[in-house]
C-alpha cells in the first residue's frame, strides 16, 4: 500500500502538532506486511501481534500455556548411566574424544515439546472505495495500548487494542467518527485442530486440541511424522478454548460458523478470552486437565461486567504500576527540533550512522515492556519468543534454552525494577528441580538434581537428541540447572527476601550442588573437573585435526560450578545454617580446575589450549565468570585482561542475542564506549527472517531482536546491558555510572535497583555524576563507588579515595532515601 506513505505530511500536521515526538511509542506510516513488522501486546497469558491492516486487520494470537505434549515419560533411556564410566575412561585416560562423543550420544532422551500458536483473528472492513489517507499505527509502551487510524472517503476509523492483566481479556475497540459506518466481518483460523460454534448472535466459541507431540523444526528424519495428535501411550495433547464477543453500540450483529457479522455500527468492542487445560507440569492436560471452557467463560463474564472505560483504566493503572518505576532520559546533543520519523525509518537512519539517543531509550524501555507483557506471576516463564509465536513448528520449538537464552530473558528483571516478572522463572525452577531429581538418578546415578540444554513447560531436564540423534555439543550439557540457580540467589540479593532464600532458593541450590559434587571427578593433576564436558556450542580440533565437542572441564562448566558453590556458601552464611556443608563447599571450590590463560593471552575455553573450529563463534560461554558471574573482576586483573583479549579475538559479530551478551561483557570490563558500539550493532536494521547462526543479528522494524529469526532474548540482553552501563552491584558495592559511554554525555535515570536492596535515581552531565538519590529498601550497609567524591545530605559520611574511584560507606535505615551530592 505505497499510496499510504503519501499521507505522512498529513500525519505530521494532524498528529504530532498535537502530541509531539515521543520516546515511548513505536509508530509507523503503513500497515505491517510481515510478522516482524506487527506490534506485540500481552499480559503474560494472552499475546497478540497487531498488523494494522486497512481493509483487513490480522491479529495473531497466543496463549502462554498452549504447548504440545504432556508430562515427561519415564525410563526413556534406562541404559544411559551405563555409558558414563566408559566416557570418563576415554577422556581422562586415553584422550579419545571421538569415542567419548559417540558414547555421550547414548545418554540422551527425547526432544522438548513446542510452544504453539493459538489462532489468527481477521477483521474485514467493508469500506467505501476511496483511497485510504492519514494512515497511522502505533504501540504506546507507556500505556500498553496499540492504535490504528486511517481515513477513507471522509470517515476516520480507529482501532485500539490492549490485553488486560486484571481482567485477563484482550479488548479491541473499533470506532468511526461518523455514525453507522462500521460494516465488519470477524473470523478466525488456527494451525491447530478447532471447531467453531456460534453461542449467540454476538459470540463465537472455538474449541481446539493441541498435538501430543511436535518435533523441532530442525529435526526431520526420513519417514517420521513431525506432528502427532494422538499419543498411544496414554496422554493426548491439551485442550483449549477461545471466545470472541462483539458488543456494538448500535447497528446489528449476527454470528454463524463463518464468524461475526456487523452492519451499520458506530462503535464495536471485541472481547477475546482464551484458556487451556494445562494443569501443571506433572499432570496430563487431557485426562487430568483443567476445565478450559469454564475458565474462558469466567474470564469473559468478568470482563463484560465492567464498562470499556473501566477496563481500560484498570489496565493502564495496573501496567503503569510496573512500567513507571524506572525512567530513562538521555539528552540528544546533536539533533534539535527534528521532524518526527516513523520507527522503522528511524532504525534505518540509525543503522546508517545517525545519532538517536531517543531510539536507544525507546529500545531500553521496550525490553521492559516486553518482559511485563510476556512474564507475569502465576504464569509460565517467557520463552524464546516471549509469548509471541505464529509457527506450528517454531524455531527451536520456541522452548526454554537454558544454556544462555532463558537466563538472558531475565537479566533486566531485578535491575530495572521488575522483580515480580522474575517470579515465573523462579517458580518454574522449582518444577525443573523435581524432574531433575529423576534425571540425575536415572541418567547419571547421582544425587541432587540436574538439567541440560533445553526444557519446556513440562520441565524436561534430560539431554535432548531423540536418544542418540543430537550433537552433544548442544544436547548434552548438565549445567543448565546450576546456572538457573544463580537466578534464585540474585533474586535474594536484590530483594533481601530471607524467607524466599530459606524456603525456595537454598534447598534447590543445595540439591544442585549435591549433583555437582557427584558429577565432579579428579584429574591426574588433582583438580576437580567435569567429564564429559562441552562448551555451548563451540568445538575444537583434536591432535589429529578432527572437530570435537566433548572434552574435560570446560571453562564454562567450572565457572558455573564455582558460581553455584560461592552463592551457596554466602547463602548458608546469611541463613546461619549448614556450617559443615558450607565448609565442604569451600574445600571443594578450592580444588576446582582454575581459570587458565592461553597462548594468545585469552581466557581458555577448554582445559587445554585447543584450536577453535570457529574463532568467531556466537557463544562466548567461557566468559561466564565475567558476566553474569562475579568470578572475574578488576580485582583479578590477569583474568580481567584475558577476558578483554578473548572478546577482541572473538570480535563483535554474532547473532542478536550474542551481541546482547557482548554488550554486558564490555560493561563489566568498564568499557562503555565499546559496549555502545555493540548497542549500535544490536540496533542494526534487518528484515531477514531466515535462520542465520553466525554473523546475522540486528533488529526488526517492530524492534524485535533478530537472531535471525526472531528471539526475544536479545531485546532483554540489550535492556540489561544499558542498565549495567549506569549501575553495577555484583561486587557487593553500588557502582554508579561504571561504563557510561561518551555518546551519553547528559541524562537522568530513576528507579534502577542494586543488590543489597537499593533503589537509585541519578543525573549526570559531561559523563560525570552530578546528583543521586539512593533509597535503602532493607536498611543494609551502603558501599558506594563513584568516580568523584560525594557527600550524603544530613550525615557526616564522606568518600574515601581508592584505586578504583571513591568509596563511601554508610549505615542506612530501612525505607529511607539519601540525597548524594558530588563535591
């Protein structure tokens, strides 16, 4: 619809003279033609991708618990544990990596299940034949509302949509500025099995069934059926229902199996609700499932009991109670009084080199918006695509990839003041620990619990690969559970919630450590190592020049175990319990294979200085100790410098999420300018949706992260990295503006959180802190690191100069705010 672009001048005059440029909106002068141009709405349960069509609107729908499959099957690979001793003999005694690789394959189970699309909602406008003008669509992330507006034959049509968390309903309001101009046909379709049923003149009910099994899109062995609806072993897929209710202000409404038909209405409100029979990770969603029909009917009844205006007000109030906690503003020092430009055009200009801090702020807040929209207490965690997926066989099953991606989704949760959105992951870890107990025993004959590279809503914990078809370099990696335990500790460190630590975090962390203690073996030099061991997802050349993936004691394995043991030691100290176990962990930690520096000055990825098969690999797993860990800091200068050298050798290229992780690496290296270079790389415009595994990356027109294809983790890593430029607290001190880039000379931020229970607001100018406020949530002692000395109003506390800057120590009172002034 190229003619719609001609309406831009009108758009500028009519819209922006009224509202002005906003860094809180994604907006466009044309409808979306592709999914990565559509705009996402969500409430953690229901997701919607709004295309903004004129003659026909397409809204793609999701429900966060709609997955294929059911609870994990027992005894999938009962002989798996028998191969472990042979693998260790091949690795530790013979250095036969090929044999170890083949035997490791024999320790695999089934693949994960897949996150599924719910439906498409189509709204066909029977319009006059005039050419549309004054087209505009946006997503206001400050209110979580999408708007589409256009004019045809002198009539202006408006569509507003939001997904309410309080009412659990997706609401679409259609209106025209002249009476009785809405003539609509509303229909739906799905890639799953569905049956449509008109319930009344104004309501369409759709019942559906999910498959019992969906193979990953990359797994297509000859003769295998990739999608199976009936499970002969007794647990068929989950049921689901969605309902569409049309309430018209006037005109007529009629419903049949072809949809809802509206004639001569002035305003129509659509209420869309959805529910599944999912009843927990350990219950068959068919025979033991919830009553999805009763749930959906209840959601709709609740929504209809309130006027539209009330629903909208409640939605905005509830959403903004989270979103408004953290605000960021960066002064544009180059552009003044610029003509507003649609978001996709801004992105293209930014890619070409234009300075645009407003776009960077928008991207920061968009990550927070996406987390609020895709991860809510009581629901499942955000998956590889948040809650937005249109494919029956989504890329990588849109699952939980726990060798980086799932963890990355939650990096911004605590620091950007969205701790509640962390809760779905923290709850799901409890489920994973239970299935992980079975995997630890059945596959490894070990105590505690374990999880490998991939998981799903059923908390799958075994190594995937369909019992031998997966490459161990990504299939067999029993460190996923250990890494996830870091989130339990981090939640405590940010919140100070000792009840959570004692009842939820510590028991699960301890059980993960018990597995690690059983998993570790002693090498010929007396160090504790992991064997078999992989480093996601890179390979090396052995002495014969053959590519290998399985070895001994990779740096990522050892760093994650160091992190788990260290966090448990600290947790035990905080709780004043488990002294003997704490001392055991300290002794074992001292025997872990230490970090090593290679011939190029880099941090070794493997326990030996192997040659990488891909020196520019997207994963930089061996820098876990730098980020998100705390093992490598300026206080360990040799490894700190080796980490920098590693990044220099690895380069800045990579997929979207890879660039996002590298932003965080460089912030931990306190190099804000290099981190900013990677922000610009992350925000590189692309419309490429094919799978690119190495040097792709970038951002789609709707600001979704491009792996490519779309993965939401890059969005979250980008937001977290920007926050780490402004505040760091992983070394038990609050470091303000640790990696502020030259390109952000002046700005202000409010509502960032630091470990220890501190909330920070601050201003800076000429890249230097000018003023800050620190609120002590829990009354812990404040250790503050700044680049210039500060004073605290109403106290005698003063900064002391150190090698790293100026350190201030202050005993704080609970819920008291302290004003800091730079000397």
